[in-house]
DNA sequence: GATGATTTGTTGTTCCGACAAACATATCAC
DNA sequence: GTGATATGTTTGTCGGAACAACAAATCATC
């Protein structure tokens, strides 16, 4: 129940009783002291990563480990170029100053986000720092093969620049669709027109780097959890409204919820009305068929607008039809959120994209709808807040997937 | 990523970056080797607990630990009377026979389930074995104070019988309502008429034992996960239909999902229709106002019936009105499940109580409804199965809560 | 600005637990 | 019976974290 090596962590026994395969068992051979070491290195590195830099004394407190142990751990991480020690924080406090432990510049992860009109590739260092960002427009919607090829080209160029000063630990892909996280198969990405495309495998072959893939909104959730509005919150729901629909992710018990295959969090396809419009997904009356950006843009007489522009236009408008549409959409959103809150009891709801815009346009409406939901009086309301991370959200989230390997086992470095 | 001390387990870093209080940090003092030991003891004990007994050689394989280490661990557990070694399994296999490691009889947890007309208390040993079960009927619906008093009386009687042969490690309470798991406050138990009753604290004071409390359906989920239909499945949804409504629980990533306060899994209050009947919970059109046992009993001309009798009656009936009502209820159930599946991507749905009955009466109907849901073609269907644990479900689940302390730290024993 | 209190970094030692190797034992197959 | 195989048992080794004692750097106070 309490921490193991430092209160910062808890052992959680794997719950399944699935027999361990010989291959799996073989992986666990070796000295257990090594494991303890790896774990403690991981704990320290994650703390530095998440905070972007902390005094070493703070690491000692937060991990509960001995001063000398933390010194040794940080020393090893410095040697592996995963962290650097910096000048002590200038603060008014008695006692010997403690050197800052900062994320190192060397380790980076590559983030990839294929879209219908472009492929974006980013280079992200520890601490969620986006170092580079390349957006390559495509003439047509790329096939998975084309996307892998284009991405591999960009990655090759970036590596030529980056290495050997930096070390690329892997690639994380944020896919607008259903992704089987186990092997990175894109089961269905409707807007890209991809179905059953082993995109992670393609990209791994083309680049020689380890590749992991997941749903874009799930990775957005991860990013918000580590660096954004969800920092320090162990249970929240993230919902993002984009041009291609509504994506979502669930953080539960401090863990991103993937579900059995990685398809969890598809709150955009929550059915919000029994006799609604048919959705491409096979259902009808999905949240994302009822709550869309287009009707709002049309009513506002806008051609195109990003979330900020849309929000400004909504706030400036006093058109009754606009207000009615905003209310209609917020009602649907509130319905979906109400049921999700009921199932998940989150502490927080984070809204991104145009969902943030319509919520900001009528700040109290959504709260009221949610408050009218089941059990809300007894349970209490989660706060509803906008995203904190802007354009870099997906880059950070996807890179997190790539950097996870070093964060979990810093001796890889 | 892989296991630490034995592949059976994974370290999971605590995700929140909340600063560790000095008190918390103090708890983690001490030799880290102790921690490793405690964890490995815990792993072995849990394996024995879950399986009800395994050869020691199997423990070696499953944990990935060294033979000699496992021998030492089992030895310590035997010394602490948490497990016993038995005769080797008679099997046709070369090699020296390995002694069976069986759950010890000494450690027990006490399970409590307050209901509107009775309080049930059970004594459960490791391996989910229900040793005793006392049901004390009450003339009126008990208040929290009364329930605590009655329970304390029963517990005192049981302890007089049990001790010192057995050792009671704590009390787990399954409450039909919203329970704040952190401190066992019963936030709202509508049928009992309890509101903001610190039931766990009351019972702890009255018995002197550590008490934990949680929602009954959540504990049912835990029981099904450890010993029932959900064994070995890391992502499933459990839904139970009882006389007082519909309760649910979610197992996600191998962990019971409690949410921010412990109110997660309230799928009985999923809103399934926009203009439905008002529910006591404050919402309207909740699943449990639309899907109820009473209309079925009425149509069948039954006065009262348990799940099995209801199921038999449903299967025997050829009344059109009955069928229509079953379909109506399954449609609502399918709607709620469809949205939950969409959010959580479970591998399995476990139905208990009369929900299992109506599903069994029309086996394909629910599957069809769920299959028509959003993204179901791409995602694939979870299987829908009935519960495996019968009357002992809540006893086992609640006791699990009590035994969790020893399972987590066997050196307490 | 010296002095003491306080906090933290540094160094050498100790202790504990898991592993490894060698041996012992019990079963199966022939 | 004999060999192969798997597992229990015993003893020694090794690694990592804790601990203690000391050193260093800051603040507070006079």
C-alpha cells in the first residue's frame, strides 16, 4: 500500500493470473538488485522529466530514499547523459544549497501525427520540450505506405541533423483513429481512409527505430496529464473537438485507460440521441455527428477558424440562432459527459479544440447540464477546464510514448 | 515495462506529482531490501490466494524468481501461518515432486453487507473460502448506528468462536450506495436512507478492527475478477441487477476503477432516455428506472423470485407481453452497455442478478443491440457472460478488501 | 563580519536479500 | 535397475540501499 523504494511509488501486482510464458520469464532473469536500481533510476528520471528540473534535495524528500542513494542515482543518470546538474536555485533558505537536477538535452523522442492534408513530425526532449517541428503537406490524403515513407524521409533528415549530439530513443505516432496499442496496428482511421494498416510496423521497418502508436486523443490525454491541465490529477476525462470529429481519453487511477486493445476513450462516439444522424462509425446519433464545428462556423458566417478565433466570434456574437446552436451542442456534450462522469467519477474534465470554445462561450451552461445529471448532488461536480497545451499537445503526447522506454529503464541510455 | 522481482509484477510509478508529506515519507524509511522482501512475499501470497493452491515449482516459474528464493519466501509465509505446504500433486511428470503451497486457514477477513431487511456478516479465508455466514434480519431498515451496533455484536460473537485459531485481519463492508473509499464514508445509500454516515469509522470504533468500505457492486466486480467470470481478464464491466436497482463496476487495466472518490462504476444511473421517469438520484431516465425486475415479475404473475427462478419463468413463458418487456429492457441495457463499451473497450461483460436472467432469456438480443453500437465493427464485440459467483459474491468481495492488508504486506501477520 | 543553527552533499561501512552453483532427492521412461 | 529430468536444499557471493560521521554552504543573530 505504501511505497517501496521511496514513497513515490507503489508496487502493483499484475492482476491477471495468466501463466507466464518461458520467454516472459526469461526476461526477468538477472539480479533483483538490478531491478531495484532500474526502478529507482526510473523514479528519479520521471520526476525530473515531469517537473522540468528539481533540486536534488527535493528528489530525496519525494522519493523517500536516502540522501546518499539519491546522489548515486543522479550520478548515474548524469553519466548516462539523461540528466544534468545545474546551479542551485537561488532561494532564501537555510542550509547548504542543493544542485538543480535538470533533464538532459541528449535524449529525444520523435513524434508523428499523420493527418489528411499533412504529416507533422516533431522532436521532443525530456521535460516535454519540443525541439523541432516539421510539417509536410501532402497533395492528397496519404495511404499508410505513403505516410510511412514520407515520415521516414523526414526522420532521416532530422536524424542527420540531430545525431550524434542527441540520441533518438524511438518514435511515437498519434493516429486519428482506432489503434491497437499492442502492435500499433491502425484498425480504423476513417478520415485517412486507413483500415487494418500496420503503420507502426511499416515505420519501424523504414526507420529502424522502435515505433509505438496510439489514438491521438489518448496521447493528448497523456500530455495534459503530464504537463498540462491534468497535472497531478489522477482521474480526469479529456475531450477534444477537431475538424475531423471528437476524440477523447480517460485517465483513471493515474493511468491512461487503453482498454483491452487500446480502443478506449472513444467518447466522440457516445450515442447521445436515439434517432440521430447515421455516423460513419456504424452507429447513429453519435456525439460527433451532433456536436460539430461546421454549423457554428456557418451561423457565424466564418469560412474557417481555429479554436481561438471561433471562441472570439462566439463571444462577440449576439445572434439568437448561434446561441441556440451552442446550447443544443452543449446539451448533447453534457449528456455524454454526464454518463461518463457517472461511470468514471473523474475529478476534472479537460476540453480542447472547439469544445473548449463553445464551453467558454456559455460558461455556466455545461456546468448546469452536468449538475442536473444522475447522482451529481451526492457525488459533487468535476471542474470543467480548457486545455493548457496548445499546438504542441500531440507532439508531446506522442513523444511521451517514444520516451517511455528510457523513462521506464534508464539503463537503456 | 517487464516485471521487477519476478515477471509476475510491474512497478507502476505513482503518476501524481503531489509532494510527499513528511509523514508519508517517514513511512517509507527503512531498508529497501525489506521492501523488496515484502513485495516478493506479497506476490507469492497473492498467487496462492488467487489460485487456491499451487505447486511451489509453479511459483518459481510464475514469479521468475530463483528456486532458492521462492523456497525462502514460502518458508517465511509458512512460519507466519499464511500458507501451508501440502503433499505434492499426484501427476505424471518426471522430476522431483514439488510440494503444494496452499492458503493457510488462520488468516481471515470479515465481510459485512448491510441491507434494508438484514445484515449479513461473513468470515472468509484466503483463497476466497467462505467459512461462516451470519444473516441477522432487522425489523426495520437499520440506521447506520444500529447497523454498526448489530454488526459489532455479530463480529464479537464470531471472534469469540474464531480466535485464537484464526486471526481476523480486518473488516470489509459492501454498501449499496456511494461510498468514499478513502475513509469509508457512506455518502448516499438511498435504499437504506443513509446520507453522509461515517460507517467505516463507526464500525472501527465499535470493533477495534481496521475497516474499509466500498460500493457493493464494485466489490462484486473485484470478486468476479479474482475468483469468478473475470479471472485473468484485465478489462471488463460487471453489471448486477438486484431488487434495489442496478449496480456496476469497472475493471480497467487489471485494476478496479474507483475514480476520484470511489463513486465510479455507477452504470445503473446511466441515462438511457431523454424523457424518462425521474430517478431518486436526481436524474431522469436512468437505466435502473427503465430496467427493473418488478414489471417482469408482474407480467409473469410472480410474487417474488430469485434470479434463477425468474430466468426459468422467462424461458418457460411464451407471453408476447413478457417478450416485449424483455426486449424493451434489453434495448435500454444495450444502450448503456454500448456507450460504456465505447468508452472503456472491455474484453468482457459480466451480468449478474436479473440482468443475467433477461439476457439468458433472449441470448442474442443483447448481442445484436451491442453489435449495432458505435464502432463495434472495427472494435470487435466483448463477450457477454453471466456471473460465476453466486450468493457468496459480496462476501468474497468485501473480505478481499479486508484481506488486502495482509496480501499487500504479509509481514503484518 | 563572526558565530551558531540548519540543511545538504560526501565518504566509508554495514546489512540484507536475491542469485548461482553444487549437491541431494524423487519421479518417469526404458 | 539405470539414466534422464525436475525440483528441493545448502552455502557462498554480490549488489544496492541505508546509516553514520564528516564537510560544506547558507541563514539568522548579535
